[in-house]
C-alpha cells in the first residue's frame, strides 16, 4: 500500500487512474489547463505531465544517432521531437496551482536532476520515472532523496535492471514504490501486452504494481485490474482534434470515463482474497438437486432405489445420501413429490 497526496493505492483499494497529458497540450498552457479540468470531470485520480526541455533530453544534432528512423515519430531528430512535445518549466507552477484549485492531483515525470529540483520546489506529491529513464540510477537516487512516493515504469527493463532501480530507490529514502508494467511501444500491440508480468513483478519485488498502457483500447487495462494491478496510467488528450506526437495513442474524455468505469467494475468483480460464496447465490440454492419421493409410500415400507430420485428443487437432503437411504424403513406415510428428509425414517 502506498499513498499519493493522501489517497491510498493498493490491492484493497479502487484502481488509481492517472491521465498522462504528455505532449497533448499542443504547445498551449490553456489546452493543458483544459486537460486538467477534463481529467477531473472524467473521474481520474491524477493527471501527470512530463518535466524536461529539449536540451535536458538530448543535443540538437542531425547525425544518424539522433535521427528516428522508424515508428510513429519517423523522420524527427530526437531534439525536434522533444522541442515539439515538452511542457515548458515556466508553466509548471501555474499548472500545479490550477490542479489544486480543481481538486485533482498533479505530478510529473522528471527526466533529469534539474527537473527534480523544479518539482521539489512546487511540492510535487510524487515522482514518476519513465521507462526510458529506469536505468538512470543517479536520477532515481535524486528523486528518492525527496522522500516522496516513487512510481517507476519498467518498459524494456530486465529483471536485474528493475531490481537495481528499486534498490537505489529504497537505499536513498523512498519507502513508497509502485512499479508499472509497461510495453514501450507507441502504440503497443494488444497481443504483446504480457499482462502476466504484473503478478511476476508483485511477487518478485513485493511492491504494488500498476499498468502503464499504450494500447489503443481499454481491454488490457481492464484485464490488468483483474490480475491485481492497483493503478493505471493512460495517455490522455482533451479532444480528438488534438494533433501531436502522442495524440494517436491517447484517449479522449469519453474514453477516459469508460476506462475508469470498466476498471472499477473489474476491481469489484475480483472480490475478497480467499474462497467465498456470494450472498446473491442464496436465492438459487433452493433450485439445486435434492432427493424426492417418486411414489406414495406407507409407514413401515422399506425404501428402494426406485422410490427416490435426485431432482430439482433442493428442499430435500443432498443426493450424496442416496445410497444411505436405500433399505431404510419409513416411520410415516409419504407422497410422491415429498422431499426426502431424515426425520421420516426409523432410527
């Protein structure tokens, strides 16, 4: 169990839903603020931004190492992509204040130590380490030193890399950690979701686990709740009119509402740990099979296998007693259609 801004996140709590704004502000702080408001109205627990500048992510170079040659962002240099996608540092205070006014948690993914310092100055309630930064142990160290909950995505990471990141987080002061199972493909094919990793991560590392979902629908997210995920992160855009690097694999407010509803339903369907029968089944018990007399019999008659059958409804004794009833002597008259009860036989 961890807490973000006072809200519990864990196995016994409703799913914690994070709307990831990323680049879907389209370079406008007003669009970013509108997105915060819409995320709140849609029912999200939190909205997340990303804290970097093009110069803190990479260098402005057109050398082949820096050119994206496939996928959604083919043709961009890394610098060009981040220049289009970033959320300016000077927006952050206004966005944090706006989120507070609208009673929704806002936190961010810092991508270097300067971003951590910015967010620490704004009293960010948590930090999210992106999949690509999970191997940046100095960044994790600095974020952990702030003593805030740390949410870390595991896309591309080996088990040993996840363990290294967790060890650093714990060593330097972060007690509350949530790992996100993640497939770092944009979009991610549903067939490659590997949702069983959720249970593996939880059992292997003993921490809460969520899903950072890049698929194009809500199926993986909903199933992941059934598998024990305690949080869902999904890229979010304020409308389908948004154009930008992340828009094509982001969900709109209507889809976010559906995601939240579906995940909450999945959570409710899990029930309590252990084996339990639902109270709503009680009314159906009377329609189970039980033993009934198939013909009229008199007191003193010996019951044969032809005299009783296992039929519905369930007011008689269980069919498992069939063989024990054979050859017993009746102590009273019975009629066809009477339930077989133990008190109709001689001791």
